[in-house]
C-alpha cells in the first residue's frame, strides 16, 4: 500500500482531489469507482483514504450519500443550494433528484417544536426505474 501520511496539509489536498474527481463523475459514484478515477488521473491515494475522505466530506456536508440495492455507499457532491434527496434505481443506479420541500418543512417544524438543535436528516428513496422495469435496461455491463 501507500503508507500512512501524517499532517493536515496533505489530507486537505487529498480532500480537494477527491471532491474534484467526484465532481467530474456523473451521478452517484462508489468509493471504488472514484479510487480508480483518481489513480487514472495520477493521484496516488489508497482506497482506505478515499473511504475516509468521503466520510469526512459527508460529515462536512460537502457530499450526499445514498446506498444502492446491495448496501454499497454511493456519493455525489452536494449542490450549492443545499442538500437534495434522491430516488435511486436499485438495478442500474440511476438517480433522480426529487422535490422534497414538504419533508424539509416537516423537519424544520419538528426541530422547532422539540427544541432540538443541529437536527439533520437522511432520506433514501429506492425503486426500479422505468427502463429497468420495462426490461429495456438490462443492467449495466462491466460493473
Ligand atoms: Zn434502472
Ligand atoms: Zn432534506
């Protein structure tokens, strides 16, 4: 492997590299796919570091995370205008941003009435997209 790194400067750079690679990917991306993309770009980074960095980015609110049908975590950069909720196809991984205004209003209301602070929420919608359902989309090959 690549050996451990100490010090914050290097990890800040890795964070930026991981986020940039994630932004370049289309849609939700797994840590493994992202790791391969980083290596292809000449960024020498271990898979564990990619996992850890994605976790940090998620905690910092810079990426959104969903789980696919197998429970694998998939990541996507969070849009500048706040977080989004997605409907994810369990078969092909297609993701659609959905209108979640009602959920957001409800969350704000619950926060207000309970007196809790720093309340966050996660909401995952999964299903089978139209293409997969009608059999036109036989799953992606090579993944
Ligand atoms: Zn699908
Ligand atoms: Zn929300």
